[in-house]
C-alpha cells in the first residue's frame, strides 16, 4: 500500500511538471512558423517576362486568380490572368502603349472588380486609369502635385508592397516626396503627407497623415530612407505601415491618429530610419542594401494574421551594383496575430526564393522560387511555394 501511495505521488509530480512545461511552451511568443505545404507552377511563353512588379490575387465566382502585370517593354505590354486552381492561363488582356487611348509607363495594376475592371497606375505621370476586362480605357484621372507635394503613382505594386485600397469609391494610395532644391529641412517632414486619396466618382483629391517625428534630419536627398510598405485590413478598418528602416509598425484606424507597435526582427539590430547626410544617392542605396531592412507588410485575410518580410544584412560582392537584385540574400518573415503581437519569425535561405514576388491566397502565403541562384530555376515557368502556418510547440 505504501508503494502504491509513493507511485501515485511520483505520477502526480510528473503530470504537474508536464503541464507546467506545456504552459511555458504556450507562452513562447515565437510558436508559429511558416511550413511549405505545396508548390504551384504557372506557364510562361517563350520570350515572356518571368518577373513582375505587380502581382495580386483576387477571387471571382468562387474561383481564385492571380493578375500578373508585364510592363517592361512595349512588345510585352499586357496583364496575364492565371487560374490558380488549374495552374494555367485564364485570360490575357493586351494593353495599348501609344495613341489617344494609350496607357504609357504603367507601373502597376490591381483588380477593381474581378476580371471586369482594373486600376492602372502610371509611373511619374500623375495618372490613374480604369480599364475594362479587354484593356479598353474607361476613365482617366489626373493627380497633379499640390504645392511642393509630389504624387507619384507607385501603387498597384507588389514588388515593394503598395497595394492601394478603396473605401466607399475613394482610392487611397501612398504619396511620394518631392525633392526640394537645397534639400529637406527638419521642419519639412511634417509637411509631407503619407497618403493621398482620389474620389473615383468625381476626381477630388485629399491628403492624410504627415511623416512622423522619427524623421527629424536635415538631408540633401533622402534617397529611399523614407520608404514604407503597407496593407489595409478591411475587417478592422486598420491600416498598418512598415518603414524600411524602423523596427516599429505604424498603425491607424481612422487615417488621422497613429500609434506604434513593436515589430522588430530577431535578425536585425535595433533600427531607426536611415536618412543620409550625404547627397550621394548611390552611396545611400548601397548602404541601405547592405544594412538590410523591412520589406513587405502584408495582411492575410484568410488567417487573420500579418506578415512582415525582413531582408537580412548582405555585403555586396565585387562587381555587384546596388540596383541589382541580390540572388543569394537570406530573409525572414515575421508573423503577427490579429492584434499585431509577434507570434513567430521564419528564416529562409537566400539561394532559392525570390521574395519580392509573393502573394496571399486561400491556401497560404505564396513565395516565388524564380531565383537565378536556385538550381531548379526555369525561366519558362512561374513556380510558387505555398506556406501554411504551423504551431511548432504541438
């Protein structure tokens, strides 16, 4: 009887320890990681581009599609719509470059109403256009700069994530800075808006939220140190912004008041925005490239989480130019829950994925494998690895 009593005590202690261990594991903030679940392969014709600065997923009639913009050359000027379930081309929308209804210098494109209409964003021409599903121009908007504000239509881009968003027929997109002769002074920063809106019904323009006080330097030329990516959560009416060189995320629920939330990567030293004192843009971009920083900020509506892509520090090799894409650069993806608490960060090798071509779908986060350093690279195919969320403590 005494032995049985002793055995019961031991079992109780072991059970208590086990429960305590599980409790400790459950409080670990990094308990979620991205795990590859499958691959999809989309066909690319000979002599077609396999890279795009503008890829976005959308749904229509219960099906899932990917719009793939090809705007690098006049002879390759179109939108390819892929059926993600069939892994094949659904439709091609040819675009006209020249002429009275031409759309020159398209930078990005995003579905406005499934396959029926699209918004096009035209680089450095202050213009937006709405086209139909056949590529015909429906409506044109001119967004001339206000005073010294420079409105550059860089949205509709996934390469450096600027998806734009529409609320009650009003389009919201990021604004760009105007270079000022004599440089930017400290007091100028608070005059620059972060976002611009365009009423798609009447063309009215407005501006929202100026640059935060973390930008407090006199500079000759900011040369990229001020850039940010963003995504809009329609479920919570929440806009989240990620500055390339700042640990914290900027959050607003009303496009007027902002707050900051910690979003630091485990793989970067603590960062504040790097805005150079020198006016040499090449030196600035080289330093930014080598320092690493924060790239995409993407909201996953299917799983109610956020992803923040992180470029790890990488020294440029001999002969490498700062504008070249690093082919073997490691990166990671921070995972946030719906309340923007960090719940994980997954590290990826640098010789397999091309992380600037990523999108979110029903089945997970898709990251391109069209990396020149990937031994399985094939320029005639678009290959995306699909990653799902997995609890590593289970």
